[in-house]
């Protein structure tokens, strides 16, 4: 029987829930909004399957990739709609063209982040772009297994711990499965995300002097992008769009489809501030069991933030992906799509230098406890005050930049 004594020992992948033959495990949210397994011991038969499929208990050995590339989709429209180089879409289109199924992450009607699947190219639109919230994975491991057993090709994408959970859940290799992990900084609390959206809606209403007593009467969100590229890939912003007011809707043609959008520089957006300071990540993210190639993913995709220094000819400020090929299966799929890529071979050490989350967990800030204490009473507004206290002085910031520049010059 799975027994979570320390919260950092559970990544929330739900493999244990989906494998249980008696369905005696369910996922329940804690006071931080993260889901953890709860066991009904009265019907548990002690089969031990939940422990056997846990990716934290059963960690793989670290593994370096077979090959690494800097790559970008030659389709500019797709690349601009993607967080980095738009490479994921090409892998997904290949699988769908062969009658396969693609699993990814999308927003639901309430702007919560969930796992889902599509069998059409049109359905890939919802999966594009980063969603900096832990997704609700539901029973998608079981659904993917059904497709695999029926002989369908399956591409399953997710964070490293989700891929690790899927692989443990399946308990055998499938030739018709392609796993693609998105290199992960850490997953923020879904509860903080929901509260943030309510805060944004109320803030917008107050700004227009139309504060309502009910959230149902506040502005309606029609679109969200965590990584809007209007000001370029390196200066991406958080974009949120709202439906036009009823007054505007009544004065224009319905076909005009009026939408009001706000773009906030990512370092200034309230939610992104706390995310980048690691304030409300899942406890397991500070002790990730799936980094360093331990997830078993065929392919890893990340932003190639250092491309300007290493491969300046690839940098046009529209997004470049770092593509890590971890298996022969992944290499075969990459070779099938590279004619639709602008790509160059890269070095693993260069990728890691600018994107250390590939191999290293983020540090848990000492202010995390203070944040959750404050959040219980002050809610979302406390993010600003906590983050301001964490901001390093000008002297420290300057020193870090000088040291970083010297390391790049010396190749350290």
C-alpha cells in the first residue's frame, strides 16, 4: 500500500490511482491545492501494484541523450504560436498522419489545466504553448494503454514526472508509443492559479468601475497565453484576453468578434513572479525524481535560451527549441520530421548551461513557508510582498552577472 509520509515523495502523476485493481485510491487536494493519493484501506488487497508503478519509489538511473539539436519549425505561423521552436507540433502531426493519437495538455472551459488527447491536426492547437500549472491527468494513462493495445500509435507528452509515471504504469515497452517530455522548471499550485484568475477578473472589473458581487458576473476570459511572443521570444509576456462588454457587443456586428487582450511582461505579472521565485511549486519539484534523463522519455524538448551565444545564426528572437534525443525510437521520429526543421547539431553541455532544469531541481526558497502562512489570510496579493523581499540587491545582481559573464568567456 502506498503511504506518502513526506509530500516531496509524491509527484502527483496518479499512476497508483490508475493501476489499482480495486479502485481504492483517489486523489485529494491538500491545503496548497496539490493532489495526493488517499487510500481506502478497508477494500485494499495489498497487491502492491501502487508501489511498483510509483516513479519516485522506483527511479531510473540518470542518462545522457544520444544526440542534441537546436531546432525550429520552418512553419513561422506554428512557431509563433508555440512557446519555443514549435517542434512538438511536427512530432504530433507525424503520429496523427499515421492514424495515431496525441496526448497533451490544454485548458478546459474554466481555464484549468488538464491532460487530454486528440486524433486530429486541428486538435493540436489547444496543446500548443506552455501552461505553468500542474495538469490534472485523470485516467489518461489507462486511455493511452487502451489505444496502444488496440495497435494505435500514441504520442504522450507531459512533464518528466508524468512521463515517468506513464512508463511505470504501462510496465512494458510499446513499439507504437512515442513519449515526449517538456523540460520542467516545476509545477505551480492549481489552487493559486484559480485564485489568480479570479483576482485578474475582479481587478479588470474594478478598473472599469463595474465591480460585481458574484464572480459569475465578472469579465469572461476568452484566451490565455503564458508565453506570448508579441515582443519577441526572449521578452515574452503573459497574455490574457476577455470578451467584449455587452455594451460593445450590442453596438457592433457579432461577426466582428471583439476581444480585449492584456499583455504583461512576464517578470511583472503577479502569477509569474511567484512561479519564477519557486514560491508555490509542488514539494516534489524541489527533489525531482525524473530529471537527468530518468523519466525514460524518448525525446525531451526545452527552450534553447543560450542559442544566441552558441549558435547566433539560429537566433531570430522567434523561438528555438533544444531537442534531446534519448532513444533510438526518438531518433527515428526526429529523422522523419527534420526536413520540416531548420536545425543544427548542438552539445548537451551547452544546452544544460543555459537550461539547468534539465538536470537539476530548483531550490526550495526559505520564504515558501512564509508565503503559505500569508496566503491563508491575504490570498493572492501576498505574492508581491514576498517576492519583493526575495529580490537581490543591485550589488548582488551586478556581481552575479559579472561572474556569469566571466564563466561564459572562460567556458566554465
